C-alpha cells in the first residue's frame, strides 16, 4: 500500500513540475517568439504575454467551478478544443 501511495505522489509531483515548467516556458518565450518569428512589435508582444497570463488566471479561478457543473469528459474536450484553437492562432 505504501508503494502505491509513493508512486501516486511521484506522478503528482511530476505532473505539477511539468505544469509549472510549461507555464513558465510559455511565459518567457511568448514575447520572444512574437517579435523574432512573427514580426510583432514590442507592444503587441507584451499584449500576447498579458493575454496568456490573464487566460491562465481565469482558468485557475473558475476551472473548479466549471468542473463541478459539467462532466469531466466534456470539460476536457472543451479544454482541448480551446487549446488547439489557441495554438493554431499562434502558428498561423
């Protein structure tokens, strides 16, 4: 039983580390990508970073409330769709 708990804690720690790492990476490199690769000016690059930060804050504040009202599967499907649209917007 202790081994199972240890494995669960290990995966939870890895998941949290990955979430923090990916969030921090996007935060650091979004403005660099916008200016160097996409040709945006500094003001637009700052706006992109701000929009990302506000989106993360909004999801963290209301994500649990939404999950209580809809099924987990529906929540994950909508999350995937919104993430895919965001990535497509950045790439295109």
